[in-house]
C-alpha cells in the first residue's frame, strides 16, 4: 500500500476508536457495561444487530464465495425474515418483561439450573470458536499486505480488539457500529462502481451481468433437485434456505446472546421489535448486493488479467521452491485459456449468442480446474499454508486496482466490520460468564443500588472480557486452511444452534415437560448432530450443514417428549 493508504487506514481506525470510547461513558455496573442501561432507540438496535452480523468475514469472504460458487449462497438468508416475525411475537416480549441479562436466565426459571448452565455452555463454546474465526479474517489482510507471520498478526489484531472491547462495553459497540456501517456501505458501493467503471468500453452493468450469468455466477435461485430427486447434501438451495435458514436464524437471533444482548439494550419491547423487523427487511437485499459484487468481480477478471492464485504472499513463497517450474507451466496454461475466455466474453457481451454462452460456461470450468491444480502444487510447495484463496479474491482486487487512498479506506472497512462483530461477541461471552456462571454459582444477585458491589462486578466483567479475548486469539491460531470463512463460521454455528433452539421451543410450547427430560434430550441431541456432521464430513451420508439446525431442533423436541413420558412411567 502507498503512504496515503496507510494514512487513510490509520486515521479512519483512530477516529472510530476515539469516538467509541468517548460515547461509551456509562454507569459502571453490569447493566451499563452489558446492556447500556436499556436505553437504545430502535435504529441503534438495528445498526447494532446488523453490525454484529456483518463481520469482516461478510465483506472479505462473501464476494469470493460468489466469485467461485455463484450467488446461490444468498438463499441461506431466505428464512431470516420469517424468523424475525416469530421472534417479535414470542421471544422478545418475554425477555423484555423478565428484564433478563442473558437469554439463559429464563431456562432456570422454566426448568432448572443445570439446563441453564448447559445451554449457556453451548453458546460460550460455539460463539468463542466463531469469534476466533472472526479475528483470523482481518489478520489475513495484514498478513497478506505486509508479509507478516499469521501467528503474530492474530496476536496483534486480537490485542487491539480486546483493549477496545474491555474499555468500552456495549455502548462503545453500539455507537461505533453507526459510523462503521456508514463507512462500510459507502466503501462497498464505491468498489462496485469502480468494478463496472473499469470494464472495457461498450461493456456496462447489463453486459457484465450477462457474462456473469453465462458463466453460472448469477444462480440466485436453485432448487436442489437432481435427476435422483432432492439432494440433501446440496448446501444452498431455496428449500434448505427457507427451512434450514429459518431454524438457524430463529436460534441465532432468539437464543444467541451476542444477538439477544443487542435488542435487550432497547428502551422497550416496541423498540426491540422494530429493530428486529427492520433487520429482516434489510439483511437479504444487503447480502444480495455483497454477493453481486463478487459476481461482477468475476466478470471484471474476464476482461482483465486474473491471478491464477489470489493469495500473493503464499504464492511468492511457493515460487521460491523447487516446484516453481510446475507452477509456471500451470500459470502459462491458465493465461492461455484466459485469453480465449476474454474473446468469448467480448463476443457474448456484444451479441449474446448461445454459442458463446456455452463456450463461456465450459471455459470457466476449465480455468477452475487449472486453478485447483495450481492450489494442489502450492500446497505441496508450502506445507501448512492456506491454499484456499477464496478469502483473498476481493482483497487482491482492492490492492491491485483501486486508486491510492481508497485502498486504505476499503482495508479500514474490513477492519471496522471485524471490530463491530467481535466486540459484540466478546461482550456477550463475558456477560454469560459473569451472570450465568460467576454470580449464579456464588448465589449472588445483581443489585444496581449497591454501588460498591456494582463497581466490583463491573471490573470483574472486564477481566472476563479479557480472558475470552485471549481464548479467541488462541482459536484464531488454528483457523488456517478452513476455506471460505463465511461458510466455516456458519457450519460451526449449525453444530450447536439447533439444539439450543430446541431447548427454548420446549420451554415455550411444551409446558408439561420439566428440566430433567429436556436436559437429557439436549445432551443426546447434541451428540446426534455431531455424529451426523461427521458422517457427512467423511462422505458416509450426504447432509448439507443447514439441515443440522433442523435435525438438532427436532431431536431435542422429540426426545424431551419421549424422556418425559418415560420418566412419568
């Protein structure tokens, strides 16, 4: 990056930090640190919810996901608006009426202590691991740009985030996410404009979309139905998106403290509902546009030289090994195919004939085969390196093609997205640890009128935030090689969210079932989800990860009913 880019990057981040810390002055007690004294209006709740979802993974990995696999990932969000309506009718009024700190306090009131602690533990485990992946996302930017070792980059990035979150609490998270999202959406819009603007003369947005569609990148709606019937292993289609996505969104927004904590900060139930409903309206179009950026980026590289491998730091290391000749041969093949592909792209954009459309689709598959061979050789040349370059595609475009100054701004955007989501997650992890475990197991109750006790709890909560930050940094050190980060973090969540949702559904709708039955059902249900995940992982059965949410939920509900019946007998 140029000196101007570094100045823009540094100034943008400093402004956000100072603004967040300035706005974070609040009452030094648990309610102030975790819930901002429940004073947030609906629009800040909305921005906080969106900012918590929209991590660096969203803006770094989603364009690469569309570049490689097309836009069908957007179907993953189709169940979200329905889930928002259900939450506003059921979860939100109850949580607000009970004045909860965490969603899991309700489970002790409904069932017993062990069910509350087990559910809170599942959240802590899933969110702690996911946050480690979120820390890794911005770390790969610094690592790629500076050539730094990813181990130390994770420590630097995690350390900055820990200081920011420990100091500010929930209020800093909420207020900085206003500025973050404004800068983020402005920057992504500028990147999309520059992609289209830098296409050859005579190729505009319409022609770019034609080329993307001909290459199979605009596959927004897919059915998942093959000649052999519905394919359960197909990860993204409209059926799994609406059903599996509904269960996942219902669990994420209804039982995950990182999200529940966002709308518990609202002034009242109406403000919480407005924030969630607006999120349901905005999220799908937002994700569609981010994925469209990746599809347009694919078209951009049909008219400009495209790297055969987008992680330049790893590629440079591979080219210094004895595998250099093999890599250069594959690169020559790729560039030769790309020259032909460019001719087909120009011809199709000009006339739209089916012949060129078929040629484009075939050429895309051949180029991807060469890219896969290249990645395989890089893996041999640099053992242990991250050879899945999906997460580097958008970053490489930003560094190679954006004007000076804008590069620093786009990099800052990815950092800001990381800080917003990670800060909210660390805040939620600390709140559950403090409220569900520390205070509850000591038999203490929160008392806002005892100032001395409140300040003691406030300081202790900051220490728990620090400890969880360290845990997440350690997790980030083991993330290398997980592939598309946006997919990895959702797969990880699907291992736990279905079971957690099942516990809450039993609590709400199966009034006669007590704690012992649902506790046993949750343990067996979680083991069942893990078994099915491993069976799919080793290709023994085919089951897309979104269906794990449905499986976990239904397993807990059915097993709770069964165990309750057996207990009575």
